[in-house]
C-alpha cells in the first residue's frame, strides 16, 4: 500500500527504521498530536471506567516496567524513544501501553469493567478453504470511537528481525500485524476471573513481541513464555498454510489453550470458547454479543462452501445482524461514548502474496483499499 492510498484513508503511514530507540523516537515525532490525543482520552477513560486519576494510572502502569524489561527489553527501548520523540513523560507512555491492564486487570474481582462490551471479531482461512488457495486472515478491530482519530499504520523495517506492518493506536507498537516472514496476528480482548491485577507483561507488549517471530510455532512459544498480566486471545496464521487460535488467562503457561482450525477456518470474538476456560469468563454474561458475532462470522465463511474469497470475508465483516453490537459495529446512541464501541479498522490479508485490504471505520461505510505490504519489504 502506498502512502497515497493510506492518506486517502485518513490514516498516518509512519515508516520506521534504525535502532529500537530511534524507531520509537521517529514514531513519537511523527504521531505526536495523535499520541497527545490518546493520552488525553485515556485520562478520561481511566477515570470513568476504573476510577483512576492520571497520576494513579501512571503509578500503576510503572509497576509493569520490570516485567516488560525482563521479557522484552526492546519494547522498553522503543517506548523510551517514543517518549523523547513525542515529548511526553515516561509514565505517560507506560500508561498508554498498559491501558488494557489499567481498565481491566481487576475485572475478575467484579468491578464495573467486567460489564464493558466486547471489542473485535477475528478469523483465519486455510488454503484448502479459500478461493485462491492462500491463507487469509483478518478482523474488525472495534474500540472506543475516539480511536478513529488515534489509529496509525506503522511500517517497521529491520535487518535483524522480520520487518512488519501493523495497525495500532498511537503510542502502541503493534495490534493487528503482519510480518515479512509470513506471520499474521489478529487479537481479541478476554476477561476472566483470574484478572486480579497481577504483575506481568502487558497485553500490548505481548502483541509487539509476536512481530519478532519467523514461524507460527515461534509465535506460540512467545505466548507460552510470557508471564501475562491480563487475559487475551491471539489468532495466528502463516503464509505456509497454518493457523492457530490461542486463548490465554493472566499468568503462566497453564493459562494457555490452543485450538486448530475446523472446516478450514478459525473464528474468535471476546468470550472464551475452550470448555475449561468458559466458567472463568468475566464478561460474556453481561455482553453476550460476542457469541452472535462469532456465529455470524462462522456462517459467513461456511456459506462460501470451501471457497472463501477476499470479497466473502469483506462482506461478512460488514454484517449488521444484532446492531449495534454486530460484526460491523456502530456506536450505540444510548451509551456514553466512553462505554460505546465502533469498528475502528477492518482488515483482510492474503499472507501468501503479502497483500491486505483495509478500511477505517465501520466497513459498511467505505470501500476496502488494497495494500501490497510485501513489496514494501523487498530489499528492506
């Protein structure tokens, strides 16, 4: 995808090279206004959702520094560069990158955060079930409406590890991502009764670390090895025709459940599907929309009869059944904007040829634009 295409979508396209610190500094400079906006909005979100003022949010966020440094010190280098480039305090960067833990880490104890609505619908299709016999992967990333004004596309070039492209919130270093080794990563938040504010590696630092993997098994090892601070779901796929879904709770490797594709595809939302984890779910009873989004996505893929195309995936991501809590999500006019959600980015990728199709906002409102990310990494 060219910068021209991304500009037409209204998304900053930030190309990063150099050392981790230098990449972070350039990112901070390029996205300074969006990072400042994210910081301001999360101050409101933390106060509204978790009863935290900003100084307390920063204090809690800084407690994750040790775990990040032990697990993925490069993440700290990148964040330190970001603080310099964006001209914001180190604690502010930590708070943005630990935003999920600050909102959700006590959800298992029965806080109001447990009742917050779901966020994303993700999928992967294996070659035997796709129309072009390639591995397809994608998702609707749903989040608070202000994220429409903080989303960025990062194109990260590296010589020692795979280069990658990711769509993320300003201040984060990865969310939905695709690397030059053929790995695709989609994700969904989960909340469990094990989320009790434990120490560990924050969710978004785990996502960033997955971009370093050269194989799908390497990515899975990263998840197993991470002492995770929060429950989350990771849907992984690779251009060589493999995919896996990984449900996790906070804690060590005992809180990991792996599922392989059925009928040639995987689908996930914001509730636990593993039978032994389902009783731990801390959100689905209040917000069961995830159950129906997963069913809608599965039926949309199944209806293609083993020949899922990019167009079929896009059409299913535009599905409006159960509005406003549909696969294609729109803000609920009856809710506070700090409690509502919308589709921020919709993306479908063909991992074999290194192309993605993307549109900002609810995908029903605009056409997907093609982005050839493999061409961007040739010659690095």
